[in-house]
C-alpha cells in the first residue's frame, strides 16, 4: 500500500487532505510541524509527502533539505 505523509500545521487543511486520501485507500500519516514530519519519516516507509513550506519548528524548506541529505529517496519534487 502507498503510504503518504501530510505535513500541514493548519489542522482544518490537514484534515481535508487526509480525508480525501484515506477515502481513496491510501495509508495516511500526519504531522503538524517539521520535526514531527522527520520523526514520521523515520517511523514509516513513506512513499509520498505533501509538505507545507511555512511550518513551526523546522520549515518545509529545511525539512526538504534534510530529507534529500539524509534519506534514501528516488526523487523530490517541489510544486
């Protein structure tokens, strides 16, 4: 199963995104800040990340850089 991490500090937006993804049958993990996102990446085999840029603790740019530097990934796209 495809596992998706949704990283969004606005709970309403995060809940909407997660609801749609779960409805489509994806396994969804959630984080509301950059540090929690990195912890989720270490705890689960994440296939795709929806990453907000403006986050507390570590912003999305820092999280993206750390993922690229420290984790084995095939591709990171920024939209």
